[in-house]
């Protein structure tokens, strides 16, 4: 399917690896000019080189080494891509653990990264999208928003706050062909998955492999997800055809969530 977004501009956060990288890759393959942002300059440049290889029709690719969770980092990213048609909000999740061990600073850091930073980026870009009558904002959150994971309390709280904010705003922007949606990953083969499994293994006093096997056993698909699958879903949600979808939480988890809704 031709997604109708060739020539559009995208700002993709947390894009040097994992799910952010997969989203940037899928957009570049559709001919979108992509600006990728991450803190690690070396990994970022490696990803940019890969994007230039797969980009359709000489797609422009730029890389910005910055911490998107800081005002300075956001200013740097927006200077490189001041009028994105597509915004992919993504930041590394807070560490797993026991809520008894978390300080106020731990909570504020989680909120800054996984709730307030996406809101600030939306605030900086959504009015321009409205004026141009096209915008696609996708927030990468977590399957834990629908089915909380006990060791991910910081993430559960911060990402749920973002979800509530988006639910209201998304109904105001869609009349201007600007949609805002959330993609909720389950277990994909990323560094984040490894950290979560490691935390669960430690909490249970079992090996990493045993903890991973336990988790895979709960997934009807019988495997962890491929980041490329996630990237493809993100690209479609950014497509011209997806203009009637807004304020939604798309769960990509291989069927692990057991609910009807």
C-alpha cells in the first residue's frame, strides 16, 4: 500500500536503537525525510547511515545527538526539524524495581521523560500541523498501560498520565487532519526487554533465561516481537489513510493481553 507520506518530514525521538529506530526505518522506506534524535552520538550515526541506505528516493536523513528529556535537547531537535508533519515520541523507560525504593526524584525523572517531554514536543509542533492540515503524532508508550507490570511502577504511572492527556487533546485536533495516538508495545527484542527480564529474574531469584521463558509462555504468539513489525505499524498509523483514527491505544503484544477491550 502506498501510504501517501512521501516527502513529509518526521522527528523521531529515541531513534538510535530499538523501537524508535524501527519506526524511523519504516518511515524512511516510505520516502519520509527523517530527523532522528538520541543521546548516543555513535549509535545515532550508525542508524543514520542505515536509514540513508534504505530511504526511498534519496530521502533526507539528519541526526541530532541530544537528550530529548531536557529543554536544551528539545530546542536542539526542533531547530533541526522545526516543522515536522510526523512526530514520534519515544524515550527510554525508567528502571524496574520496588516502589519502596523510589524517591521523589525518581518519580519526577520518570514523569519528565515519559509524560512531560512528549507533552512539550506536542505543544511545540501541533499548531503548525493544524495550520498545514496534516499531522500524525505517535507516542510509544507500553503494554503496561493496559496490563500493569508490578516491577514497572514508574513507567505504569508516567505513561498512564500521558495516555490521559492525549485522550482529551486528540479529539480537538482530528478535525484538522491531525491525529494523536499511542502505540503500546508488549515484549519486543530490544534492550528495554532485556532490562525488564533481568529485573524480573532478580526479583524471583531465577536465571535470565528462565525468566524469559516464563514471559514467552504468556504470549499466545509464542515469541517476542520483531521491532520491524512495530515500525511497520507505526508507519501505517502515520499514513494519509489513517486520518480517521485518533486518541487510540494500539496494543502490539502477540495476544498477551487477555481482555476483550
